């Protein structure tokens, strides 16, 4: 479902093994639509038109003629599959956990309660659903802290993303700022989560990626560390690497057992330098952007999930110790262009962090067309536009030269 980073990675993982893959996409021109490893089929979007998508999948099942394995790639997809579970399960094996486990993962307050029950360290949280909750949280919280959607996909519905300023998390420096920001976000969703902010940059963020089979057995895992994200504070991973953090295995297993979870999961933590421990941040109950790191390090979780749901023997995993890095080209370019515009020197750091054994979100030597389409349709026009904007700003803003000449700054003078 969807042919962005995650869907493209799934298609390459399974298609390269000779498995027939259908890529469901609601958007034309997306780079993943052009992969050689999947047959792309256009369909309704799970977020915007779930009823139409359910009907479409029922019709597609008749054309396929046999039960297929269906992978979600977004929280909206997980919610959709859970909602239409009874209708779809006769035709598809759905790579999602139970309804209760989904609720425990998607609702950050329930995740927090499960973590406490399982004895997994977590930042202190407050549930806000009324002015009384807001007053209590404002008094008790230490600042700065973070305001988040209770369920991330709620802030992306309809006009909500615009209302919240296209932010998935909001830094809160004071009680006054909390009240002001909550007044804004409650127009999108009245329930929100206030969370203790753990100090540290992107490199403090780590995760356990794992697959737990349908009999609740731990089938495979690897751990990752973010090196850069875009935007820097609360963005998505731009450069992520594999790392050896076996100490996360215990708390992750306890948490997922408490949730009665089975399926693919990415469980994210952040290192708390004050308490010298990793604290739980969130659980993604689906394939995520950087799952391709598993293939790079020899622990590809996608074939494990496929084989389990298809009733096939699971492949043998042969992990390697070499550090592997995953780079999102479009996020990297966005960060680079912003760095050049601000002249903050971040680009040099990004280039340094990206060095080493790399796999990419879009580029693949064995499947180059998605990147070529992305380069021609998205990246090149964006770079040209950014270059022209930068050139125009340089022509417009030259006060020293204007001051020396004694002329007024105007666009006519610049031209």
C-alpha cells in the first residue's frame, strides 16, 4: 500500500526474490510507481476514501484469484485494514497486529500505560482532553516539553495538517506557550499528549526493528540509530545507521508482550543522559521508512513477514557486523538547500555523516528508474527553483554595494 520509501523498499525486497508484487498507489508520478519489481495499480486512498478502497480491494482479490499478503505502509493504512478486517481477511492475509495491539501502538497514551505496566522506561506524559487537564499538566510539567497528537494520523486528516502547522510534534518552552499551542491544535483534535522532553540531538534516537510471528515468537531483529533528521528537531530520519544495541531487546520484548503484539514493529527510544537509560518514544506497528537497512545488514524482516503470512518456511537470516547507512535523497537535498540558504554549515556535517556503506531510499543500481523519474520530475525542478531563488536573493540583498554607490535598493537597480 503506497509506493513511497516504504512501499518501494517492500517491492524491491520481495520482487528481487521472484515474488509477484502489486504496488497500490493513489498518486501518479510517484517514484515508486516506476519500479521494475512491482506491477503498479492505481486505487483510492486509505486516508481520503476508505470505503472506495475496500470495494476496490474486494474486486482486485477476484482478479488475483488467490489469497495475497497485504502490507500497509502508513498509520492510515493500518487503521483502514483494521476497520475492514472482516471484509478483507477472506481474500488477504493482513500484516497487522490485533485490534487491541493496534490501539495500544497508535494511541500514545495507551503506549505510555503499557510501557509503565511492562517496566519499560518512558518519558513522563500527560493526557490533555479538557481545560482541567491542561491546567494540571501546565502546573506539573517541567519545561521545555513536547506537545504531540495522541494518534499521529489524526493530525493529518482533512485540514488538520494545515491547522497544526504541518508539525507532528511541537516544542513547548513555557506554560503560556502550552496554552497558546493547545488552543491551536485543539481545532484539529481536542485530545493531545504532553510529554517530557529528553535532552539530546538526533543521534540520541535509536530503535529496535523486529518481526514477531503469528504465534508470538520473536523471529528476527536489528537496531538502528538516527544520525540526522529533517526538520532537525522533530522530523523524519534523513540518515540512519545500523548499530549494536542488544540492551534494547529486553525492554522491547516486554513491551510487545504486554501489548500481545505480532507483526512488524519499529520501537523507538531516546537516550536520557540524566538517568543514563533509553526511554521509549513510540511504536510503529507497520513497515517504516528505513526497513531497507535490514536487507543491507542481512536481517531483512519483510521476507520473514511474507513467508509467515504465506505459510512458507521462513528464510535463514545471516546478519553481518558492518555498519550500514540508509540515506533519504529527497530529505538530504531539502536539508542541503536549507543549509545553503541559511549558511549554517550543516551541509558539511550531513556529507560527513552519510559516508560509509550506504543504501538509499530511492536509488538502486538494479532498479534505477524510480530515481531517474524522481530526479527528472521532482529533484531537478526543485534545485533549479532553489538556485533561482538564491540568485534573486543575492541580487536583491546587497546593502554594502548599494551604500557605497549611494543609490536606493530597488528591483530595477538589481536588474
